[in-house]
C-alpha cells in the first residue's frame, strides 16, 4: 500500500501549490481580495485532513498559527467563507482541474504516455449521516424484519486509479443504489486523457460488450472484465470480447483489480467514510474533495508500486524453451514453461514480465506478424535482460 503524509504542514503546502497551478488567484477582479482561492482550498483540504467541519477547521487554524503561516493567511477566514468557497471551488469543472493538477505533478512533468500502466475501476458508497451501527440495531428492535440501514439512497463515488501508485486518475460522484456502469464512459475518457492507460481492470458490474468495444476499439485500452453478469450459465458468452474474457481472464493480471479496493479503504480510513452534506450536489462536491485530498496525501510520499520495492535489477531465470500464446488484448499473453502456465505482460519488444516469481522472460518473435504458437529456445546471457523494477507492472496472481 502506498504511504500517505501525516504532516498537516506538508499537506497545506502541497494543497496550496496544487491550487495555484489549477485555480486563478481571485474569482473576480472586483472580489474583496482578502483571501485567495488557493488559500481557501488549502483550508478545505485541511478540513478533510483533520476530519472536521467548517467551524472545526476555523478553530484549528486559530490554535495552530504555523498552518496559517504556511498558507499565507493574515487572518483566519470565517466558517461561512469556507462554506461558500467549497460551493464555488468544488464544482465539476474546477474540481476536475484540481484533480488533473495532482496527476500532472504525480507525472513529474514527464509525458503521460511514459506512465501508462495498469488501472482499475470500481465504485464505493459513503454514509450520508452520522448514525452509528449501534443506533441502527437499536431501531431494529421490535420490528418484524431486520433493519440494515437508515436511508433509501446514499452518495457513491466511482474511482479509476493507477494500480501501482494508488493515485486516482478519475472520480465520478453519483447517487446509489444505481448501476455502476453508468459512470464507465466518463471515468474512462477522463483518465485516458490525463494519463493514457494500457490495461483496465473492472468487476462484473461493468460487464457489457459495448464496454469492451469502447475501450479497445476507440481508445486502444485493453480491458479485463469477467463475463459473469446475470444468471450463472455454462453457455458461451455473447459478443466477441466477452467470449475472449471467458477463455483468458484466469491467465491475466486480473488479481490486481483489488488495488482499487485498497484505494477506497485508504480514503475511508484516512479521510472518513461519512459525507456530512445533505443535498445531492453538496455530497458530490464533498466526495470530489476527498478524491483530490487523497492524491495530495500521496504526492508527499515516495512510493514504488504495490510491493514498495526500491529500484534494483531482475535477472533472467526462466531461460529455455517456452511457448507464448497471444490473448487478444494489448500486451497480454500466456506463457507455458514446461507444464506450468502463467500469465504475462509485454514489457518491451522481445521481453515478457511474469508475475510468478517476478522474472523477465525472453519472448521470441513477438510482433505484428506473430503466429498463434511460436516457440523460443535460447539461452542468453543474464546481462542482456536487466530491467528496473519501477518500470514493470507488478501483477499479483
């Protein structure tokens, strides 16, 4: 799991820098100019960091003048000033600009195509109240049926994240109970525009033939989605890509889909699982603030993927005869070494990364003119196949 910062001073500093890169200094030329928009956004991020409300963060700023100094505040803003700033700064357009600025800083100024990798998509719900589980159970006493909740609808956030770093690439707020596939198109287009993806993992809630066609044909993103939607059946799935998933998903890196569950757990444990807003649009703004704050907390820490490995070298250990079977998806193949069948991701031309044992394999003849079954029997020198760990996709089978 990636680390998140625990220092409020550093969080305020990075939040201020992110806001300066995404927002204008003032909302209007005739504004009072008492507080800048980056300063107010820094206060909102600290509100999420301390898991408090508007009145609470005002008192925190009064008790901790060092935070005011980091934000450049000459006076502590009134809580209504922060509430109105949240309505203005966390709308869809400015909130997406803030999220894009965190992704741009995560890319360290490199071209986004250099950081394309494995991404996962899912959604999670938040509590819209502060009722405890004990209160729910007490209300259930005396009723005929069990009472499992105190609401008919609840806020839901669709999250598309990078599996290696846990950085959120796209966040789509919505209201549940509704089907998760509603936000698939918006989340995928946003994330692919910000950091072009190589492979997208999702659960069966996103299982549909048009989903694969949109990602693979239009955007060139390989998809791994189990075709398990609907009633269980032994019949072949309808659609070309859904049948392909039936045959090959157990050989792929689909196990890394759990990284998006890790991101949701990080958000709820670090920033809380409750949204204090009441109306629909206020809940959407509150969830977007959680997503941006999560990225800011990760920006402060140096991480090297799921295994948190430092830059080192891998040596070729599976030299010898093996077979490579193309799986239709971009960069996805199956590797048979003797009696053992494992999955792999194409790392570079002629090299395949195997998640079992974290080895590099020599894949002969991988290219556009590749046949269905091609064998390779070479015993190369180990020095020819050295690669840094951070450049690889840490698939966990």
